[in-house]
C-alpha cells in the first residue's frame, strides 16, 4: 500500500451512531463502517438485551446507506455467529435497503463478539455463505508473535495507559495483506486515551499498513455507562489528529471494504 489506511468500524447499529457519531463523521468527511445487527434495528430485541441504549431505526440505516462515506455491513440478525444468523442478517438488510449487494464489491460481516471460529468457518460455513456474496469477515485482534508478551501489554496498558504498551499490544493487528476473507480490528474501550490510539496509528503510518478501530457507542462527556462507550470529545480529538495526517498524505480514512480491496 502507498499509505496507511484507517477505518472506524461501529458495531450493533446503536442510536448514538446516528445522532452523535454520524454528524461528526459528515463534518470531517470521514468514511466509516456501520455493522448492523438487523433484528436490533428492526425493534425485535428486548430493551437492554444487547446494550442499555436504543437502536437506530431502519429508516436511519437507509439514510446513512445513501451517504457514500458510510459502508453498511452485517453483524448478524440476532447478534450471533451461526450460519443461519449471518445469512438472515445480511439478506434482510439487502431486502430492507432494496439492493443486491451492500457495496458494489460485495457484502461485509463483522463477527459479533468476534466469536466466529476461523476453522469452523472454513470447514462448515464457507461454501454455504458463497451465495450471499460474503466478501470479508471482521474479527478482533490477532497475535502472530510474542503472544504472552502482547497479552501482558494489553492488560498492563489498561492500567498504566502508556502509548508504547498499547502499540506493542496491537501491532500484530495491523494489516498489509488479508488472511483469506478475514480482517482484524483493535477494540476501542472507553478507558483508552487518544495518545494510545495515535501510537498504533503512527505505527500504521510508518509501516504503511491498514488499521481497523472497532467502536460501539459515541456518548456525551461524562455519560459513559459501559466499557464500549467512547466520549465524544475524545472522538473529535482523535479525528482531528487523523485529518492532519491525512492532509499530509500519510494516511487515508476509509471503509472496511475498501481496506479489504487494497490488501494484497
């Protein structure tokens, strides 16, 4: 790749993705991927079953789908990783949006809880999922080397918040080639600082690799209610730093599907 590729990947289809995150993304002209749990946005989940907050509506999903900066991808119908749930989630999304594919290149799927087992997929699911044109599957982090050290760095960084530890913990998750259909992502928890995230972003810039940041909720300051809430002030600060690097030609903000297309 000529430069680093950075993607914000939002899970579930939470209402604040539309009311808070989306206007900010539009303001900064920043592409992102919204991974939709179809049954959740259709109002079929009991309140609090998936998250404490409400979902986007399907009309909201349709609105953001029309915006070229937003990629819509599947996240299961009932937020699980079964073959039936993956298919039902994507097929229903396509029907609701009135399209044959969620992107011109195919359909993406973010594994709920990153619980999809790669071996199970290749053995029992790969052939069955071909007919829905599943292009990529987004999982969570990966460790290719020094697994114990990286695990220790992750646990320690949550306490000390030293940027170099965060970079060490997630360096293997950066990508310059895809692993068959699989992409990997870095979970962004509410406690993570902008400096920590920028440490791994700067590593991606140096190595000219792709980095997917997995988020769930963007919330107002002092409104954090669970580990997946990220404060809006921190999100805006992060975006501003990324835009500076993008303006310098060091990275490009994009979608998960575009990352998949650009990997070797």
